[in-house]
C-alpha cells in the first residue's frame, strides 16, 4: 500500500493496549498514532473487556468526530452492549479471542473503506432484535419501517456480514459499479455518511 491507515488505539488497561499495538506496529498497512496525533486518526480501535459506561462515553465522543471510524475489540458482549455499539455507529466489533494480527488489519482496512465488520452470530442477534421490534411494535399497528428495495436490503445484509464490494457483486451477480451506485443511492436518500453508518441506521430502525 502507498498510504498507511492512521490508527488510534484506546484502552483503559495498558496491557490490552500494548498487546494490540504490538500486533499492529510491524504491519506496513497501518500507522499507530500517539495521543497527541489522535486528530489524524482515520480508524480508532477501542479495546475493552466489556462495553461499560466508561467505554460508552468514549464511543459517544468518537461518534461526534467526523474524522474517524471506530471499531471495538471486546472480551465479551451481550445483546444490550451490541445495541449500544450500533447506537454509537461503531463500524466493527471484534472479539478479543479472535483479534489476531491479520483479523485486526483486515478490519482496519475495511473500516477505512467505509465498510462494516461484525461476526456472523452478532449480525443474527441484531436481525433477531429488529425483527422482534417489527413483529411486536409495528406490525400490530399496520406500520412498517421498510423504505428499502429488496436488492438494497440484500446488499446491506452482506455489508453487515463484512463482505466487500467485489464479493457482494459476485454473490448478487451485479457489476461492482452497480453495487456502488445502489449503495450510494441508499446513503444519499437516507442522508447517511457512509456504508457503516447506513448499516447501523437500518439495523436500529428495523429496516433489515
């Protein structure tokens, strides 16, 4: 790569931070920033045991930044914590047990491109949650939140599962240009910043 992705790593536990930084520092794809350089971060990793109040406050602060995309490297995460990460527009959730060097770098590169990264079982948890909202709150009142076409929904599901543009094009038998145009249409119509924001938005709203 000709341009390294500037990455800021936050962790209350210095041992956790040192472990992640140790894995990332040798990789030519990324540049680890110091605290004084945080304003340059294209990607921020928040490394925690769980998404507690302190972590949530940090995620809210990062959410207000227009310069960084945030990923959480977490020891354990439950349904409520997952909802919090979506509300904070977190672009990636990575379990610490799975956070090897390649996984971290691939997630950083995906976030830098505006993509979302979630483990498959967490995607299922989110979809189950929004499905219950649809069934128990909206359907009985004859309401719907669906403003997406079927192919838009399919694409956003695949993005939520961590697939890139080329993979989505292959799976849905579209050209990459078509995929980009459709996703651009979704983000423009819903007034969203990027793909990760779109996935978070539609999951929160029960659109997928």
